[in-house]
C-alpha cells in the first residue's frame, strides 16, 4: 500500500530540491520544486503501489526543470537593480562556490548524471531511463563528469567529493 502523499513529500522533498538546484541554480529551483509536487499530487493516485516514488519525483522534477529552462529562454534579460542575495538554504556546500561553478560548467548530460547519481542517489538504470540511452552511457556520463570536476576543481578529492 502506498504511503500518504505527505509522507512522500517529507521523505523526498529535500532530494528533489537539491536536484532542481543542481540543474537550474538556486534562483529557479523553488519554482520547479513547487511545480514538481503539484504535478505529482495530481498523478499520485495513479502511481502503482510498488513504484519507486523518489525516482518518479526526480523524473517529474527533471521535466519541470526543462520547462523552466525553456521559459527562461523566452524571457527578456532583466536589467536595473540587482535582486537580493538568494538563500543558501538547501544548497549543498555553499562555501564551495568554485565547486558549484565547476558543476555548472559541465556538459548537460554529465551534470545531470552527476546530479541524479551523486545528489539524488539514483541507480544508473534509472538515470538512463530519465536521460535516454543505456545504463553504460549513464555510468560513463557520471564518470566523465566526476573526472572533469576533479580536473577543473583539484581540491575536490580532498574535500569529500564523489569518488
């Protein structure tokens, strides 16, 4: 039997927010997180009892993040005064700004594979179904992403970065 939706949100909300922040950055992540759970709440009654709810939510979050990226491309660039500094709540390693810049600089598939595997804890088979492609390709993208992080952020190996 499926747990109540509130329990699913409680268990997986942090992971979904972290995935949104890795893909979108701190500014748009909260909107994608909210949209993810609104869509999930509508579809939750149809989710099979034996489904992996967290992987399902990460898939929805990925789609919502893509929607935000597409909408961002259609928006005019803001000008004028700078907005207030974004909250660091839920941003892993906020003190390691260089690391997050290195993550943001990764190619899309590598960044997403690193986020889904090392941040969300998804298996490579689940990542392959999200990104499209094979399990080996997902594993390779994550490995290449970590290799690029180590090359572009040399302190990562000594600061507890994914191995």
